[in-house]
């Protein structure tokens, strides 16, 4: 059985925010709510700056599920952690429990005045009927029911953000980590184009 997961390759992320835009556009996310965001570590430090795309990681042992007082969270057969907005009371416990800050609220206010919680659904919709108007209105597009991957991962121009079966994306990342070089060769230009061709690295030992 598949276990759907996200993985962001910090060596490839260029902080373009294409994943953020794709998520908002595909799911018509309300203003002020960001299901996905790009976080930059060591911002401005030359040689140490890294960016990663962060959203709900659909944890195997999700802390949000453990603390929700009304049990509005549930896990699908694919391992995607979803929630039922009809049950959510907007208490905010999930927000405090989540280490990734995934749960979002449409209103900024005192305890109990936040509105219904919203978060990344891995483009898997919600408890309503698949691809129904009610599902789209509450949770966004159900791309998994269409046989597609999440819009954020498909839109990533450098393929830094991977989404899909956990074993498959782990194998992709393992191959990247064991074969890529340093500097611009991290992108694999030499492998893609060959030495001496436009966009490629010069042959080893060649003088520029």
C-alpha cells in the first residue's frame, strides 16, 4: 500500500514560490491562508543559504490527530492526513501541536474565534464525494482521484519538491544524493548535456 509523502531537496530549491502559487491557484485557497510556504534558512549568508518548501507532511504518527478534541482528523488508505471541516471547532490545538505550522486559520483572533482550520490535503480533497462541488468548495481539487500528483510537486521547475509514494521518492532522492557533484554540477548539467556542450561543465582538467 502506498504511503503518500512530500520531500523537498534543499540543493535544488531556488525559492521561486512556484509551488505556493500552484497550490493557491489549483485549490482556490482563501486570502490569508497559505497551505504551502517556502522557508529560507541562513538567509543572506553566502554559501550557507538553503530554501525548502514546507506544508503538511502527512505524518505517520500525526500530532494534530492526537490532540484534536473532536477527532476531525483521519488518515486515508494512501496515508494522507485529512480533516473534516464540519467537525472542526477552530480551537487551534492542532496548530500548536504541528512542528511544521501546517494548520492555518482564516481569522486572526482570540482563542475560539479562528474559524475552521485549513491545511494541505495532498490534493486529495476531503470526506465529501470525490470531485464533487462540495468537496472542491471546502478542500480544493482532488487531483489524486484524477490519477495525478499534487499541483505543487508537478509545478516545481527544478523538481526540488517531490510528492508521491514514500518509497519511490526516497529512492529518487537517494540516487540524487549519491550521483550529483558539487557547485553547478549539483543540477546535473554535465550528465544531461555532456562535457563541452552548451550549458554543460567543461571537461575535467580543461582550462577556461
